[in-house]
C-alpha cells in the first residue's frame, strides 16, 4: 500500500535562513509526488509536483523539491524563508498505476513557523 | 474567475440533523472529490466521482452521501449517522482521471467548517 510520512510535526526557522520540510514515501513503481500549502482556515494550494524528468522541481513562491529515488524522499526546500511562508505543508503521493481513481495519499502535514 | 466554490464556509448541525455542503467548479474538470481534515490526521478521502451520475466510496464514507447530477456540482450530505462530523471539509477536482494520467494536479476549494451544536 502506498503511504507518505512527514516526520516533523513542526519546523522552526529564522527569516532569511534556508528551510527544509521533509517527506518520504512508499509506493510500488515510480511515484507521482506533490506538495501543497495550507494557510489558516483556507483550502490547499498546489506548490509543485514531480512526475518524471529532472529530479529538482521548482514551484510557486520560490519553493523547490528534490526527488531522491534511492532514499524515497521528496523534501521541500527554499533558500531564504519569509515570515509569510508560515503555514501547514502537505506532501502527497499517487501511485503510477493508481487506476481510474486518481487518488492522492496525503501525509499528516508539517507546520512551518518562520520567526522574524 | 475559474475555480472551486464551497459553501457555506461555516455550518452548524444539531444532533440528528442532516446537512449538505455545496461544491461547484467551473474548471470543466471530470473528477471531483470530498476530503475530511482533522488536526494531526491529514486529509482523508470520503467520496469521489469520475463522471456524472457515478461516484465511489473513499476511505471514510460511512455517514456521508453524495450525488453527481451535473459535471460542475458534487454536493456532500453529512447524515445523522455520522457520529463525529465536526471537521473541516475540502472539495477538490481534477481533469480526466483515467489511468496513465495520474500526474494531473488536484485543485482544492477553500473548505467548509462543520460544527455539531
């Protein structure tokens, strides 16, 4: 069965410092991987995804993520954090042969807190 | 503007009452989904629909019902059989859900809060 793990409930970082939000996955075959961000009391906003090709994926708001097949990871990164990046971040995976359901499996989320 | 509209934003349910959450999309997406979000548990799939007049149960369908009479609409009814309905509910949609197109992005509405009073 496919699954996603976000090992940190919360990540604290000072503004201007680089940030990393970790995600590991378990799926048969080559995965499709996604990152979403959720601000308080709002829906999820799509940040970026890995389907195939270059392992480094660039997305919205200066975020990027690196797909590492050997470590089954897809960590989210940003070179310089902003206070406005403070939010809840979700990693999600879909198996390549997920059939017609197209279902995403979500991690439990990581709260990013950026201190000024 | 194109997007997914959920209403109402806040809804209160009395014990034994059924309530319906609305979800409308003008993105011409084929598939629509309902997720439930509880703190510390991530998102769990309630129901999904790939085409009009067809839908399937997700992981936590008990106590919920849906309909898909129109492509753009996928309302969720929380019935009295759902014993713990207080949660944040998210509607989502995506283009063609068929196999081999699993890289399509799922887009979300702004969510609806349901509270039992």
